[in-house]
C-alpha cells in the first residue's frame, strides 16, 4: 500500500492554479522527492497532504485512509504525517522555551512527562543536540539547530511519514550535507517514509529514490531520481539540472 496516494488533486487561489490534476503514489518506507522552481506548487501539495489545505477537487489518502472532517481527523493525520516547515525558526514560538514545544507533543500523545523526555533524550542525541537545548529560547539557537529541533519535535510524534520542505535552505553547505545524511539515517532506522521538497534537483537526487518534477502546479515528469537527473526527458527538468552544479552521489 502507498504511504501517500494523491489523485487528481486541484487547488486554486483565485486565478492561480497551485495544483492541477496532480496524481502521485508515494511508496511506504522510501524517500520521495518533490522538485520544482519557486511557485510550482510544492508547499501547497505538502499542506494538502497534511490536511492543512483543502482540495478543490481530487483526493488524498494516507495509508489508504481519507482525511475525515473536523479537528479530531486533523490530529489523527498529524500522528501519521509530520511536517518540517521551510522556516523552522518561524514556527517556533519566540516567547517559549523549546521545552514547551516538546511538552505539547507529550500532551497530544497522552504520555507521561518522564517518558517523553526519555525518548527526547535519545532523539536529540541522534541529532547531535544536547538535552540542554530544551531550556533555550528560539533566538538563542542557530538556524541549523532550529532545523534539528523541528526534526526532533516531528520525530517525537512517532509519525510514519516525515515531510521536509526545503530542509537545507539557509544552511551552510557543510551543514546541508550533514542534515541530508541525518534524514537518510532516520529514514532507515525509524522505518519512516520521507518526503523531501526542494527546488534543487541535485539535492533530491542525492537522497531520494523516486521523485516528481512540478511546474506551475503540474507534474511535468516523474521517475527514478537518478534517471531524472542524469537523463531528463522534459525541457523544464533539463533547465533544473542545468542550473545546478553536478554533485557526485
Ligand atoms: N495562501 C495562498 N494564497 C494565494 N496564493 C497562494 C497561496 N499559497 C500559494 N499560493 C500560490 O500558489 C502557487 C504555488 O505556491 P507554492 O505551493 O508555495 O509553491 P512552491 O512551494 O513550489 O514555491 C504560487 O503561485 C503561489 O503564489
Ligand atoms: Mg515552497
């Protein structure tokens, strides 16, 4: 069964078609890439999968289940799919310590505080963060740390699917590689389905098995990530490849 199944999804914002008849099957346990230039509909697709963006037409199933109505359904979906948004620092509350953010997860899961912290200690360790980071405020940590904190929070929810929107944006090149390795490791050890969104096909090629290429709300090409990069069929994909230096896998 697919982890995520999108059929003929349509989203319009006034005149703009953010998604046009988008259909994609994302296999369980794989790393899947969503590539396209800015404005191609990547984030809209992610938000629709999370249940945060209503579809004008079509349907999305997560592990075969459609999203029900109401807040309970959204909560249930959050247990299955966790996002790492593009600007993690902005999604952290500036007035709360990171501890508060993590405590919320425990509350959602109905878990004892000690149990949450025990899991958190392990997760933070794997992400190369000390447990003490939970006593920091968002402005006291770096961009790379904020990204890791966002990943830690997402993992704490024990999702079966993790979706990362431009996970390397704004990070130093050295930290970018480290973060991609980390996501790849997590995917293997946690048996998570990982969806990576990027405007950079080279990044997707490094980490994903399969990918779709989006342009103006439509999928213009899909297939094995390496093949898309090495032998692009659509002119648009070719321009995406051409605009980035080649990176050895
Ligand atoms: N909330 C919104 N209101 C109006 N237009 C939007 C909204 N969200 C996205 N769009 C438009 O939809 C298109 C796709 O946007 P988006 O999904 O953010 O693309 P990407 O993530 O690939 O950069 C863009 O033209 C964008 O301006
Ligand atoms: Mg985006």
